[in-house]
């Protein structure tokens, strides 16, 4: 019996290496950084002995956010190509070559078992060098229209984890796994929190709550439409929770002074998004990949106003993926001034529409995305 137990222990040691080394590259925006951190945290839960190293772009927000999440990061001197004629474009080939060489040095030194790319400037050189060096690689594409970096390495990576169907036009079909986007679990856990959420934001339970989010910097068009027609919302007994973003700070202060002691809660940034989602009866939002993923999990009736200047207009494509399944309402940025508030009031007064949107949007939600991606990463370990 003792011999059988010893053999079992020996088998387990052979099956599982002592530790894993995972290199994660990319960033530039929260839409890339937070999924990367979610993937790392999930792998760490499954394999606590895993060693991580992130590679980002110098001067970008990942150089602050990743260390704050407890991971080491190295920066590359890399930027994107500007759409208009720019002196920085002339330097791009030299920065790319330098970043490829530095990526090779990082891979040689760290010796990762797998390289994961999440999109963004730094992801391209690292993934390209990893594939040249024979290191297994995986990309995670958040949007319904693949970013330029992921398209650049699409044919050479081992696996592509995507959030939308129909991504065969960007990646080899046999390497695609539809996992959804990894979101921060604490952001979408809203069950049993409504009463505390209403109390937190100073709302009552017998009036509808509208949540407006436009990203950390805010959404100028949405903010302007809200400022111009806020009176009509408050007169309709709508309670408004409005994240304005830091660029609207001065004007939001004036609005607060103009509407004291009303059903209006204006914040530059909402840190407790789980409570915001818990309080909301319906939502107005930009259509960034992570925002759409969070909304699909919490199941709130949503009006999407895509940012029209996102790369390849990917926010509109994200929004239309929901609209075509009757899972969200779309208002274009150019129409926001005339159509947004009427659409909000129409949605507020149509219980059947709210129920239908909620029922359909949760069909797009992928609650286990981070775990599914983590398992795909570990499958690539040689």
C-alpha cells in the first residue's frame, strides 16, 4: 500500500512541473490592461507557483497599473503608427527594431513557458519574437474587430481567444476559442447588493435609476447631451448616477451647484462599479469591449453610444453585435444630442422592452472567460 502511494506521488510530480513562467504583453488602455491582470490572477489561483512578467509600452498606463496589481513589468520604447502624417511615424521602424531586440533579450532571460498577448503597442514585438523563437503563444482579442497588433501576429500564434463569433476573418479558424472577455469579478458580483447600493448613492427604491458611464476620461458628447436635457430627466422622476470623467470636472461642479438636493449623483469616477450596476435599472454607456462584457454579465437594459474615433470604429462593431440580437439599443455619437434622452425616456416607460433587452444581453455574457483563457494558456505549456 505504501508503495502504491509512493508511485502516485511520483506520477503527480511528473505530470505537473514545479512552476510555470508566463510572459504577458500589451496594454495602452484599461481595455487591454485589466483583462491581462484578470488572466494572470486566474492562472495564479489555479497554479499559485506561477511566475509572471509583464511587458508594456514605456509611458503608458500599464507601467503604473500592473505594479499596483502586484506584478513586475518591463517597458519597451514602442508607439503606434499615427493615422496622419507625423514625424513620429519616421521613427517607428527604428523603435520596432529596438523593441524586437529587447523582446528577444527578455524572452531569453525569463524563459517563459507561454507568451500571452492582449493587444496594444508592446504586444506585437513580443509575440512576433516569441513565435520566431518557438515559444507557445496565445492572443486575447477583446473586440469584434481585431486590433492591428493581433492581426499582425494572427497567422503565427498558437491560439486566439476571442469574445465574439465570426472572428475567422482575422484568425485561423482551427486556432480560435470563443471564451469571452475576462472581467474583474468584483465588478460584476451584484446579487444582494441593491439596497446597499441605493443607500450608497442616496437613492430611493421606488424610482428608476439611470447609470451613465463614458469611460475614465468621460464621453464629451454624452456629457453635453446630459447637461442640456438633465431637467427633463429629473422632471420624469429618474434618479441619475452619472460618471462624467475627469475632463468634465469643472462643468460637473457647476451642475451640482445648479441642482442641489435632487435625485442626481455626479461623480468624476465611480470606483465601486458593482454597486453602480446593482443600483441601476438601465444604463447608457460607450461600447468598449470590457464595458460591453460587464453589461452582458450584469444583464442591464442598455443604450450604447459608441466612440466613433476608436481604431477601425471597433466600438460601433461591438455595439452592433448586440443590437442585431435585440440585446441593446444603439444611438450614434452624431445623433446623441437629439436622440439620447428621448431613447432613455422611451426605455424607462417600456417594461417589455427592458425585459427583452435584459433577457437577450445576458446571452452574450461569459462569466468564466478568465478561467477558460487560463486553461488554454496552461494547455500550451510544453
